[in-house]
C-alpha cells in the first residue's frame, strides 16, 4: 500500500473534521494508539463476542479467523476486549436485528487502531481495511452472528463435577 493510500485510509478512519485532526495527531505520535472514533458519519460497527465468532468459524486460530472473516465478510474487522467489530455501512444500526450482536451507530464510539496494527495485545485489525469505504456486508455479518449463536446453543453445557466428587486429575492432583 502506497503512502498516499495509507493517508487516505487513515483520514477516512479518523472521521470528519475537526475530530479527525486529533485522531491523526495521536496516530502520528504513536502508531500503537487506539483513539476512540465517533461512529455514524463514515461507518458503523457490529460488535460480536469472541465466543460467537469462534463458534461460527469453528476455530480460535488467528490465521483461520483472519482468512475466514476476510473472505466471508468482505470488509474490515477489529478485535478488542473479547469481541470482534465488523465495520458496517452507515445507517446499519437503524434496522439491526441480528441475534448475538449489537450494531453501534451514531452516538457510539469505537477504539480504532492504526491500519498498520495487525496484532494485539489490545485493539488490532483481524482484517485491515485495504481502501476507503472497506466495510463488511451487513447481511453476512448478521449470518455470522446467527450461525455462531446457533452453534453455541446447540452445544451441551460442560459437565461440572460437584467439588467433593471431582476426580483429582481435574485439580492437578494424581488420579485415585
């Protein structure tokens, strides 16, 4: 990606002026910074918990998740604090009804990493934007959340042993 492309992309992510100036200065001082950007003017974001995404994709492996989300959602995705945030077109929140997810629209903020931040800890891009307007298909985002929720609900709850009857191997002791 050329320097001009990165400038255009960061300007789009930073949002409308005058707030964008502060965001761009923050990234200029520290590319690891994750300023909170107001949503609704350029894009919105659909929040889906890690467990739901991992169930939908049937994986927790970063490379598998990155590949699947890029191919299926066809847009940029952030991971932060136990959730994935799929960038979505403006006005998506207005009619959002997908299960196991929440669309953050006008009035909400999102910690957005610099486009070069591709690994944690902290907020980072699982699927980095490649161009201005690189948002996910909301129908596919809703499908991802629905499939993940269905898979989570279909799993039997893990068996919990009563403490007094738990096999010793469960607490690191020797089996008896």
